[in-house]
C-alpha cells in the first residue's frame, strides 16, 4: 500500500513527541490532550510507551503535530 498522501509517513513517533514537547512544553500538551503521561512526571520515554499502546491518544498527538506543521507552513508563506 502506498503512503504518498500520508504526511506522517517516515516520521517516528519519538520525533513527533519530541518536537511537540520542544515547541509547546509538557504543560500545554497536558492541557490540550489530558493524559497522565503528559501531566504526571512527563518524559519522552513514558509518553512513547503509553502512546504506542493507546491508539486514540496517539491519533490526538499526531493530529496536534499535523496542526503544528500547518501553522508553521502558513507562517513561512
């Protein structure tokens, strides 16, 4: 199956979480997506462990990442 139209193709979950954390910080992530791995002693490792097991939360994180990319692209134009 082709992934040509998938904007997340080739991007690792670790890179997504790291970039979101660097851009927004844990507090913003916890307020935007209320999951414990962002609010209680957050770390990239604990977030990845939870997100890999929890498809609904991973989808929310991926959507937030895509929105961040859209905002960044619109600022560049």
